[in-house]
């Protein structure tokens, strides 16, 4: 790799994540025992074009290395996120170049953030109970108008609402924040979004789920080997509208 000779920063961990996770990552890192963790975020709008995510990750790591910010380990704050395995291939690419100074790169397990917030077993239960579910995270609820209503073109073409959401039966908010005032705001945004779609809203408290588990595991004292994923690969084969 072009950055093979860039000196690494020993002991420091980079979390390179989707911008939709910035609040959650700041909360986890801010607990006081993760002072050796740096957080960088890529634009959340990349989820509208998941084929670009792996390339954006590669470019950001290369840019940081060129700036002298090279890390021994990088945790990608992404699940598969519709990349069809491209992030796993990227992790493998870095693993193949480990002897040339490339960092160890791994990602959060799961198909998407809905799964890793809820954890895979719980998400599977919810999906089995009602497959026709549209999921929201705190971020997506707060930015529903921008990312869903305008992002999917419904604001300009109202007929698209039925096309996108006509087969859904419910909206489920997977909420992360433990703060009661912030929770009230998020729930109000989610309810407004569900009302706009004409669907009932259910609220499920998840906390930070496997995102926190993955980060604390990778930030722990270094082991001999670190897998490119922290769990078995899972691809997103559900019907969630990409946002």
C-alpha cells in the first residue's frame, strides 16, 4: 500500500465511522477509560450510495496516514450496511498488507446499525414477529424529514410514499440515548415520522448494543490476532428502505 512506511501511533485506536453514529460514539468514548481512542466520521449520506462506503473509508485512512496520523488498529463504525461484502474485502486487503505497516482493520458485526444496536438475536426476534417493519435509530428519527421525506424524493413526489411504504405495517424506533430529555425529543420526532407514514410506532430501548461491545473489545489490551469482523459475516437481505 502507498502508506506502508508511514510510522504508526502505538497504542492508539481509530474509530472511523458513519456520521450517523457520532453522538453514540462520543458518549461511549467519553466514559473516561477510552482516552486512547480517536473518532473520525464520514458523511451519513453515504448510506444512500453504499457502493461508495468502502472507497470513502480507504481514502480517509490514506489521508490520515499522509497527514502523519497512522494507527495500529482501525475499527470501522459500520456493519455491512449494504456494501455487499465490500467492507469485509477492505479489511482483508489491509490484513494482507499488515507486514508492510498497514493497520489492522475490522468492522462492527451485523448487517446494519439496526441489528448491532438491538443485537442480532433481539433484532431477529423483532423481524420474525413482524417482517414489514420500518426501523428508525435516534439519528434517523431526528433527521427523518431530511433523510427520508426529502432524501427519498417524497417531498417533491408524494405518490412515492405509497410506493416505498405501502407494504409496511409498523415503525419501530430503536432508541439509544439514556438521557430522558433527549429521549423525549427523539420519540416525538419518531412519532411525527410514523404519523406521516400513517403507521403505528413502537419504541424499543437498545442502548448502544454491539457498537459499545465492539469498541470496548477492540480498545482492550492488544491480543495476538484481531479478526476482521468481531462476529460471523451477515449481509443485509432485508427490505429496509436505504437512507
